[in-house]
């Protein structure tokens, strides 16, 4: 880190916030907050780093009217230079039936991004979750060749539709199990229907998925992506070995993404920069792809405590600092906003307040900490300050 977390950030919440005090779930700051249009995450980011957010096109961007945007749309356009479709490019949404593609949500994201000169990160092509029922049902009887044919058609169709317009793709997402799963860290040859069908040589299928994507869009940077992949650990060791294997085989692998889904229930892994540096040494880009920080809020507690607010800001900023410190870190994406849009409460009961904006689109201290770090990184200049 170049600096400790700035306690000044807490000032935006007012002097009433003291140790142990509770922070209300919303602030009075409007979408056009006091710093103005120029002093935003997007404007302050170095030229070689995209600051992005996830967005759900089907829910939030369909029917966008530039003459009457929603508050959400104004903040998304103002603060972020990159958008990741949170759900619109996942299999269940974009490929709901065999041979049937629904591009409406993905097109809404692309249209909004074009209108506001934003980049788009594609997400995701090969994943064990959020697959349509037809894939789940059919995969039980697939041969490896049948699985390959379905996956290749999907990759070529989806990537090809947006060829030249998506700068990074999460090609293979969460393909390794965790330490706590049965069998430990290994490729998901049971949960992932495609890897299961090709369990005799899953690495070959992974490599070909990258090749198919590269063939239809040679400009896109193609990533591996996973959670619990921020620091140096057993899972990232497995990814490092896989990356070496794929690169040695000539696979067009270009990047490694750490999702950055953190929780204050656990400590912070300070080896994130070292982890990024070892992947960068392989010639890969790196990225923080889905950052949020969950806050445990017990029933009856009205919002986070001041200490939790400070930690929430520190951890967002620490991930950003690690990215800024590695020149090969090409994008930093928060996983949506505001808290009302977050996936966290539905998946992690008792945890909330994970994003960097309150429900009335007021910036939290985490936002201000990140903005200060971006200012220090020499805005508009590449390479970054001090590199």
C-alpha cells in the first residue's frame, strides 16, 4: 500500500459517527454529488485502467431514454468507464433453449455502453452455475463430443455477436473447487456439465473454449476468473499451474481475474499484489472483476457500525491499491450498486451493505477512499505514477 486508509473518508458521514455508532442505510447525497462531474472514479482513473461496475441490462437498462435517465443510469454513466453484464450474458439468460438465443438483456448493456463511450467486459462462457434447465437435463447423457459441439456453438454465437466491442471476456469462470469441497482444489469435473462430459481431458476443453473465442474475436482479452482467488493460496496455485499449461500449449489465454467478493467476517489476504505479480510475470493481464465487501449486520441492528464502515472502505481500497501497484492490472470492477441491487442479502443471510453506494446513490466512504487512490495514481497518464 502507498498509504494507510484515510480517516477523512468518514467525514462524509458527519461528525455524529463515533466509535460504535450505527450508520444509517442511506445518506442525503444526491446522484450528482458535490464533487461534480469531473471528480469521479471514471475521470480519475489512469488511462491504462478501466473502473467498472456490473449492471443488469434486462432490469436496469432496457428502455433507456437519454432525455430522461433514471438516477441509477446517471450514476452508472458518470462513474464507470466499463460495464460487466451481471446476468445478461450467462447461459440461462442468453441461451434459454437449444438453438434459441435471447440477446435482449445483453443488447441493452451494449447499447447503453455505446451511448456513454464505455467498455464492456463479457461474462461468462464456461461456468457450472446458472445454466438453463435444458443444459442440466441434457448433460447427463452427453458424450464429450456432444458437449464440445454445444459449447462451441454457444461461444462462437455469443462472442461473435459482439466481436470487436468487448475488451475482456471471462471465458472460464470458477472452474476449480475450493479447499473445503469434497476432493479439495481440483477442476469441477462433477459440477460443471461440460467438464463432466469431457472429464478424461478437461484441460483440452478449457483450452479449446479460449481458442473458439479468440477465433471469432481476436481483439478481446480472454480471462480465467474465480472467487477466493485474490491472494496466494491453494486455489490460485492451481490456476497458476493451469495458466502455465495452457500457455505452453499455445492457448490464447490473456488474463487472470480475482473476483474480490470479500466479507468482514474474515480477514483480508494481503498477498493479493504478490499473487497478481506472479500471473503478470507469465505475461498475463490481471483484474479485480467483481469487488464487493459484505458486512455482517445482525437482526435489529440498523446499519453497520463506524468500525465496519472503516473496514468496508479499507478493503475496497486495498484491492484497488493492489491493482494500481501492478501495471498489468487492466480493470477494477465493483459488483453492482446500490445495496438494493446487490446479490449479497439473498445469498448470504445476515450480511449486507456490500456496495460503494447507498440506496439513494450517495457515495460511501469506500467510494471516497477509492477516488483518492485513483487521484494519486496520476489521472489520465499512462504508465501510472511511480511505476
